[in-house]
């Protein structure tokens, strides 16, 4: 499973089902992560920040390469991204610390 950190605003919108795509730059790092999964359904964990205890959701996504995105979901107009089409969202419940 691929784990991706994400800002609080976008995390909350994905968690609520409002945001149905996440965007990642067309660069060698993301090419290496997504190229072998292009146009195939995979599981991705979106984590609200970098801490391993941060709130997280697991989503089934389909990575699409060389797509523009929606500005209201954080994309810059005219820029091509890896667009992760979010099919569903599974909220991870964290165990409470004693």
C-alpha cells in the first residue's frame, strides 16, 4: 500500500467524500510510485501529516497520468498531474492510548 501525507484541508474533504481526486506532480518520484499501477485500482493511505499516529484514511484509487485537475481541489489551472481518482474512503479508527 502506498502512503501519502496530505494537508488537513484536503484530508477532511477526502474523508467527507467531497473531494474525489488527489493530485501529485508529474515527476520521477511519483512516476516510480504510480507508473506500474496506471489505470488500475490500488489502495492508498492518505495521512493527515507525517506522524505515524496522524488521522488516516485508506482509499481505493485509480492513478491517471497527464491530467489536469480541478482548482477547487487544489490543482493549478493548465498543469498536468498524476490524478488519483478516489473510488471509496475507509476511515481508520485509532486505538485510544491508555
